[in-house]
């Protein structure tokens, strides 16, 4: 069984690209690519380590009511890679939900989402697996085609 440790994670920007189609007035479905670089230390040592995480997958988003200011609720499911200097390359799934208020005027929109999910990355090397449960706060600015 791999050892457990709790990371002291520093906040880092998340770069998220989304392409979505409006299926109905209240529902969108699409694809995403997410990338981040994270620095952290853990309870086993004070050494600062870092990893990069890259995911691609599907996302969906519902919104209600049909007004400029509304609430959005959605989810995502993806596959990704976790890379660090002293770790073997890890691969795995990432899924979860997101929710928050949004404002749209014309084709432009701004949303503040809380995203929470579960990511499980496995490897045949070291470490055997890494699980991520970190909630994220996302400020999104978007353009609707």
C-alpha cells in the first residue's frame, strides 16, 4: 500500500480551454483541456516539489433561469497525465462537478465556479498512485459563438 501524505499545496493558475455547443437554451455539452503547474510540500519532508497536470475530456453545463444573471451547474469527466521530476508518469481519470453564478451579455459571459472532483492517477513505477481531491475556484471569461 502506498504511503499517505497530505500536501501543503500552493495556489496556482489553471489554464482551461473549453469548446461547447448549446444543445438547448438551458444546456451545453463540449470538450475541455485543462493544464496546471503545482508546487507543494508534504508532511514527510519540507522539500518543495512540483508537478504538472494535463487533462482532456467532456464537460456539460446547465443554466437556470434564462436571464443575463443565472446559476450554472455542471460536471466533467476526463483522462489526464501527472508528471513530476522524481515520479514515474502517472495516468488516470478525473471527474467531478462545478457550480456557481454567471452573467452573460450578448455573446460574452463571466462565471465564478467552484469545481470539486476526484482524480485518480496510476503508475507502474513510483508512486503507485496519486489521488487528488483539491477543490478549485475558477473565474471564467468566455465568448459564445
